[in-house]
């Protein structure tokens, strides 16, 4: 009963604290307690220094754990010896998330007699010849008392224990267990931690743009804004797919007709597979072409397999489609896109190539893995597979348009959504994007990514729940944020999307 009353008193103190009572992280008390906490847990929990443990833990110490119950001083010491410090070959290690720390001073007649410290800590396992691996994440609240000018740890609450998300490697790990979007300072700190100059985010809810956010810089001295223009690499392809489908909707092109009716590359003029190359085979990445001829062992375009028989990602094929459409309509693809899509839905900041209307000061310059700017190239010719210039706002409009039918007939939209070929287990290809079916809540996802050196982009639409996400970053490290952002916005659905993409 005594323990329960003390705990209630402790909790009542916590709930009586106002947010304004939190002291600055630059204050002497905050720094002092941060150092004390660090020394205490590093030496005692991590290094098993029992003598130091005894000096910090008073006789009336109480520990409250949301899974393992309560412990007094004697029980706490016993657990240390028998569990935490019993096997040096499988050693628990505790680390604190520094940005999570909060300190609230406790005063009597203006004099500090103690402090409440709150935060998030991470628990790892250390084994010989292995990297530390994360096993648990929890919140803690500690009551520190000053006794003869020495800090004593009187009460500890350890709660909200959770298993970490699956680790897919440092390339995809943001190393940030805190909620990202409840505090802009956290986002800026995370960008700095990973040498990421900027991110721009569009979040769609109920079929409307709910959030448009931008953090960081386009280039040195130029803050990013919601109007910042990014090169989005392969996110160009879904644009090309929808424009192509609109031509099909208008009866001006057929999904399964040979493109040789309109254009023939001289390198494949006499190839037996020539007349099997169709818009469908290109939009579903079953063209038979390599990704890019200049990156292959071939000195000219050729088929590696019969079109329509298997999946193989190809930017070369999308360029072939552009040339065929331009040849048929005697019009540039960028003009066709402008008339059929961009003007229709207000994508006024979207361009296939660099034009005189684009302000250099709006462009998010690419950056390398160390955060250094990369000398970028302005492209003055359209490419149907890459190099589209746009904003997160414009691309969010496009994703909303897709989830609302893309202006296609019911039959053609159903055909667009239908799985056409399997890319890998759990991921199919539809007519232009990745398709993930049987997600939690019976949801499906349409998604595509884009990545050139120094730029990483991703867009996801959930047509059934009318939600979506657009994420642009002008950094080679931008992919680090994907897992965290997708899971924060989409929860269990996001977790499954990440798993299917990152697991073999």
C-alpha cells in the first residue's frame, strides 16, 4: 500500500507539471542531469559497475515496469546481477535518445531539491564479433533527488515497451524512434543527422491534399519551400503511363497494337519480335529491352526476350514509347502531356525539360551522401523515363487524379488497376506502377519510386481509403527517411508496404 501511495504521489507531480516548466536544454541543470544519467547507465547498466550503482540508488528506491512489475532496491540489484550482468556474451546495452530528454525541476521555496527527467531509451544486445542490435524501445520517467549535493535516483517508471521495426540496413534506417511530425525541430535535426538538405512532402487524405510540408534547403543559403522544383527521376514514368492511357481512352491509340505501326528503331527493324512490342508491354515493363542500352553490354538496342513473357524494368522502353507517340501524332510528347494532363489538373509547375520559365532559384540542387552539392545538368529534351521537373504540390495533384479514376472510363481504369505481371513476391505491375494487393484493411497500393545520384523520390496512392503520400528529397541519402515516413503516415499498411519492398 505504501508503494502504491508513493507512486500516486509521483504521478500526481508529473501531471501537475506544465509544459512551460520544462527547462532549456542549454541550462546547467539539464546538462548536469544529462551527464549524470549518461554516467549512471553507462557505468552501471552497460559496464556492470555495482559499486557505483550502490552510490546512486537510495534505500527507499522503487522501480515500476509496465511488463515486469515493481521492484525495491534489493530486487533491483538482484535483477542486475542475474539478468543484465550475468552473461557477458549476451549483454544488454542501454542508450538514450538524446533529443527525447526533458527535465522538470522540483523546488522548495525557490531552491531545487530534485528533478523529473523524461525520455526514450533504446535497448540493444551486444554479442562477440557482432554489431549491436536493437531489441526494445521504451519511455522512462525518473525522479532524481539532491542529497548533500549528490544526485540520487529515487524512482523510475519504465513503460510503453515496444519491439523495434525490422532493420533493413543502414541505407533504410533513420535511427529515430520518436514520432517525426509532432515537432518540426525533430525533422530538421534528422535531416542534419543524415546529411539530407531537404524533404518535401505531400499527404493526401479523403482524396484531398491534407498537408504540404517542406523542410531544409534547396541549396546553400536558399530555404526549401512548398514551391520548390525537384527532378524526380523515374517518377516520370507514371505520368507517361497516364498520358498514354488517355490517348487510348480517346481512341487514338490501342493498348495492344504494335508500335511498329508508327515507329521502328533501325537497330531492331528486322528482329522477329518487332511487331510484339505494344504499349501494354512497355507500361508493364515486359518490353524485352534492357533498362538502358548505354549501361548494358550491347552497342545498340535489341530484345533480350520475347515481349510480354516476363518482367524486366526498362527506361529504354518508355523512351521508345515516347518516340512512337511523337511519330504518330507529329507532336512533342511534352505538348501532348500539357494538353491531356498538366493543364487539365493544374500541374503548372511540371516540365519534361528545362524551360525559360523555370527559375533556377526554385530548383532543389542534388547533394551527395556527405551533403555536398552535385553539379547538376539541365536537360533540354524530354525523356519519358526520367528527368521530369515538378513540385510536391503538383505531383500530389497527379496522385489524387489517379486515385479518383484519372479521367478514364470505368473499364479502362479497371484495366489500369489490374495486376499485369509479377515483379516479386507481393508486388505486381499494373499499367505504369507497382501494385500491392491484399494489404491490411483490404487496401491496395499504387506506388513508384525515383532515384538518380543525389535525388530520391517516392509516391504512393491508396485508392480504397483515398490516401496518398509524395516524398521528394534532393539527397543521395533521401531513402533513409522512406521507412519512417511511410510507417508514420500509413501505420500497419505502411509497415507492410515497406516489408514487401525491402525483403527478398
